[in-house]
């Protein structure tokens, strides 16, 4: 074998080594690219599941709030009258009188604007940073709009039991108007802020006092006479009715909890379908 042949063989071997080294580098590069693609795919899947879960929870919370508000409205106490009766005596004369006081009623603030839980505050003209205040019992809840929030967010903030917040509950009435109710029968509710009128609490509809109990005199009766065999008796009486109030012994949060399983079936009626709802969950 000549020197030229040895050189040619060495050159071929070097080319072969270079080829396999290049192939190995390509394989490593492909594996790295596949790893990045797999990571991006997994991240997109997790993002989709996360967004779907958030959308589901938001929708369910909105519907549960609507259920609680509807049940609360159904369970508002009604005032009904009850009649009082007088007693008579057959052997002696007596006179009696009774009086009853109607129970005081908590202050209730009702707005004038028809709303829905999904109504955005921006669509009502409330700008980002715009505030609405609700005061009762020396405490005040200040809600500042984020620019992307809804009436449901406002109601949730008013319903929260955060320290220093006004002791009130909030819901939408059957006609869609915002109803804010004091948690006791002594506090006056005051609603203010630049944008209070945008949710139905304009000038003249911003201060709401509790209804104090009124005294109603009831019945007086007088009966005289004697009863015996072969004797006659005379009895006279005068009665008047007194009113009382009765409150139902039911708790709307309990009923709301029992009905929460039906919240998902009401999503289609809640006003916002949401393309991610029930997807990838």
C-alpha cells in the first residue's frame, strides 16, 4: 500500500467521524427542541384547565349568590294581624286590659335602577377607581371599582364580614333592584359616593331608617252578673284587635346550601355563558 492510499484512508475515517459527530449533535438538538415543545404543550394544557376552573368557580359563585338573594327575598318576614279575645266571669265582675307592641323592623335600602349580577359597573358609568360607600352603625364599607368588576362583585364586598365594614347584607330583589338591609333593628343605612346614583341611590334615596315599633292598645272587657239556678245574668264586653309580627323560623343560607347542587344547571340563565365553562375541567 502506498503513502497516498494511507492518506486517503485516514481522510475517509476522519470524514466518517465528523459525520457521526454531526449526527449526534443533531439528535441532541432535536431532543432539546422536543423537550421545549412538550413543556410548552403541558403549560398550555394546564393554562386551559386553570382558566376553565376559574370560569366555572366564578359562574357557580355568581349563581349561588343569586340563589341566596332569591331565597332571602322569599323569606322576608310579613306582618299579619292577630285578634285578641276577652274573657268573661260568671260569678263576679272584672275588668281587664292588654296592650301589644309591634316589633321594630331593620332599615332596608332599595335602589331604583334595575340590575343583574353580571352587569358590569363600567356599563353603569362607574369608572375604575370610582367609589360607593355604605354606612351603618358607625362603620363604613368603601367599594372602589376595578374597571372590570360587576354588580356581583359589589354585592359580595357589601356582604363580607370584614372588620370595620358596615353591618349590612346586600342582594338583588325580584325586580333586579339592589336591596341593602341592616343586620339589626337600630342602625340607619346611608349610601353615598360619587357613583351612588348609578346603582339607584341618588339624592333623596340615600338615607334609610329602621321602622320603630308602635304601641297599639288592645282590648278592655267588663263583665258583671251572677250565675245560679233560676237566676239571670247580664254581661257586657268591648274588644279591639291588636297587631303583632311573626318572623319565619327558617334560615336562607341553609336553604341556599341545600339548593347549591342545582347551581350548575342555572348557568345558562345567569347572563354570561362563558366559552371556558365546563371545558377541560
